[in-house]
């Protein structure tokens, strides 16, 4: 069975369902890594971005702490990764660096065109991952 599971969350309903599924599927001997990739609002200019980044980082840390607490409450061992950058690349790199054997993601996220089945992050992860990917609708 799976020994290390990686779940990617972006605050969307789909990712929340993916997270719930990850908790359901992760017995106590399995390690769950929860990743959130920080993306700063693109409309903010470069100087302002630097000023505002600590605020977004703090929010993101709290978001991850809340999820790791929820895992702990269900008896699931979890750690967290907060990283800035391209979400698909960061998720794929994290999957390699923590040697995960299952990735769980939502089919859609916070943005994008609702008619599409997969967002750009979920489709890139499915396409390039070296391990099984569970896409939660
Ligand atoms: N910044 C992120 N950090 C962690 N996980 C993410 C992030 N962005 C997306 N994901 C994961 O990928 C899943 C699919 O989101 P995706 O971004 O592909 O769809 P979308 O937002 O609807 O479309 P797009 O981003 O292409 O406009 C999410 O449910 C989540 O599991
Ligand atoms: Mg998205």
C-alpha cells in the first residue's frame, strides 16, 4: 500500500474534497504531506509584492496549520510544505523530494474556466507525475 501521500491544497472546494479524501485514505502508519504553493496576486507591482509577501506567507502558514491540525485530530501524521512558485512544478518536485507514492489533488482549483474538466495544475501533475495521481472532483 501507499506509505507516503502528498495532498495539494489551494483553498478551493475541490482541493478541500481532495484533502478530506486524503484523510480518509491515510491510516495512522502513513505519512501525509500537505503542500500549498504560494502565488502572489499578479496585479501587484514588484516593489509592492515584496512588501505584501510576508502577509500572504503568514496567511498561507495559518492555512496549512489549520489543515495539519485537522489531520492530527483524525490521527493522521502530517507535515506541511509552503513554497513559492509555479504550483505544478512545485507539487511535482515535492513529490520527488519526499518520495511520495501517491499524489492527491482536486480536479479544479480557485481559478480557470469552470467548463473544463481539469485545471492547468491538475492536468500538468497528471501528465508529468512519476507516481499514481488521485484527482478528486
Ligand atoms: N497554489 C496551489 N497550491 C497547492 N495546490 C494547488 C495550487 N493550485 C492548484 N492546486 C491543486 O491543483 C488542483 C487543481 O487546480 P488547478 O489550478 O489546476 O485548477 P483551476 O484553478 O480551476 O485552473 P487554472 O489554475 O488552470 O486557472 C487544486 O484542487 C489543488 O489540489
Ligand atoms: Mg488554479
